[in-house]
C-alpha cells in the first residue's frame, strides 16, 4: 500500500506526468490499466496455466529468489552483476540451482539475466513479496508507455485520448506488457529511449546523450532483435529534417541493405537457431496453437519466407486453430484491427499530410516490417506470435492514425480532445 501511495503522489506531482494538459484522472486510469493487466497476467499463469516451472512471469522471480535465499556476499554479487564468465566456486554454487540464468541467445545478449537481476535487487526491498514485484513492473510499463505517449504526441497524430487509448488499452498491450515479463522492461526502455531521442533532436546536451545511451543499452540487453530493428527508424527520425523525407528514407533502407549484406551469415545463423529452438519448444510442450513451418536453411529460404512471415503475424490470428479463452480474445482483437484498417480507408486523409506525419508513419511501418519478418519466420506457435508482436500493436495503430482525417471522422462521430 505504501508503494501504491508513492505512485499516486508521483502521478499527482511530477511534471513529467502533469505538464501536457492531460487531466490527472486519465493518468490514474492509465496506470490502473497497467496494474489490472499485471494482475490478469498473474491470474492467467496461476490458474489457467498452472505449471509454475513453465510460467514466464514466475521464472525470473523464482531464479532471483534462489540466489537471494543463499545470502550471497557483496563480492559475489558484484561478479554476478558484471556477468563475469570467470566464475569462482562461490559464483558457480550460487547459480547452480537457477534454471534460466544460462539460457538465452548465443550471439545476442542473454535477455534472461537482466530480468533476474532486477528481481534480485527488488528482493532486498520486497522480502519475497511477489506482488511488490508485480506492481513495480506494472509501474515501469506505465512510465514507458507514458514516455511513448509524450513522444508521439509531439506529432499531433490523433486526439490525445485516442492516442492514449491506443498506447495503453489494446488487449495484447494490456496483458503481455503489464506484468513480470521482459515486455514490461522493454516497453520502459523503448519509451524513454524515444522520449530522450526527441529531447536530443531539439537540443544536444550531455544529459540527453547519456540517457539515450543508457536506455539504448538497456533495450539491447532485454530484447536485442527489437533494438536492432529499431535502428533504421531512429536514423530516419534524425535525418529527415536535415536531408528531407525522401533522402532520409533512401539512407535508412540503404542502411538495412548494407548491414544485412555485411552480417547476413551471422543473421542467418541466429535466425536458424531461433527457429530450431521454437520448433523444438512447440514439439516438447505440445503447444495447442502450433502450426507447420518451413525450416530455413539458407538465404533463399529466408527471402521466400518473408510474405509467409507477415501472414503468420498479421493474418493467421484472424483464424484461430482453437477456441479457448485466449484464442477468442486474440480473434476479436485481430478482427478489431482489421475493422480499424477499413475505417482508415473510409476516413483517409486526402490532404494536409505533412512531412512530420509521413515520417512517423514510415518510422512505425519500418519497425513493424522488420520485426514481423523475424518473429513470423522463426516462431511456429500462434500464441507466442501474438505475445511477441504485442509491442508492434502500438506502432501499427499509430501508423493507421497518421492517415485518418480526424475532422471528417469528428463530423460522423462524437470524438473530442
């Protein structure tokens, strides 16, 4: 209760949350939506998927608890937090009973460890009280989402409450980015990275540079592939004012081509490894929503898979294989996005499409396209795809909103700022 009261005071008083004309009641609703999503996720993994050893929202917490219960000394903790591969007997013993510390990517940073470390630090405050951790991660997700709102608000894409709803309330966002999953920490890092990039684009200071580097590193440590996929969009954002929209797009796409050409062997090796791991996971767990996927073996296979990958991410959820609770939720949500796409076509902005809206649309679509190809070509489990695409939903909705003629829409519907 003390923690919640401190969050209440922060929302009420801090200028970051109260300086842009949004009534504080809506900000409280935004935070409560995150808390509700975290509790819903807890209930889902406690009662619907009751095997705690396979529940993602518990595995980082449980590993942190294993380490905490051994009462490691300060020297061992320092070695733990610097990720030293030179493990002495104390550190090896400390990690011997953890299940996820040494599981993760081979080429890209291990994104399990950051979550375990954060939970371990919280243990010294929470004293093993799980819901303190849940509130903490829900709050991080809230702050990151609010930072994203501040970033996109600068472009005057849509009415404030519409924009706020798109960032906080889609079901996938509500469930998968609100609890003790990597998506919460990812959203926190992503939101503040873009927020401080916006500050840096206005005025270059050592503070803004330092914060961009910090959140960029944090983003890279949590979701490496998402951070890498964001780089061309960031380059586009920084270039368009100085070289123009067309040249910025050309440079950004050229960057993608050059990086892919130089690192294609490493990329294919990691993609093949990811696909193999997920195929094995689908088989071992007998996942209800698994589907057959062509095994990628070379560059030609990957290129031919690109249309199929986008189908897996955006069209396959329209026709679920099962009719369980989550399947129905995914079904209604996916069809809702299709309806929004049709609304966008009906109320398409035929004029007054300035460069700032065009650039943010390309910014979003470029990020969506790169991530969709990666997850759609490597994950043969529909439920996992829906979870991993959840951060993309915000960018999908933002990209749609850039094309909507809000004046025309207001004339048909009672929408206000």
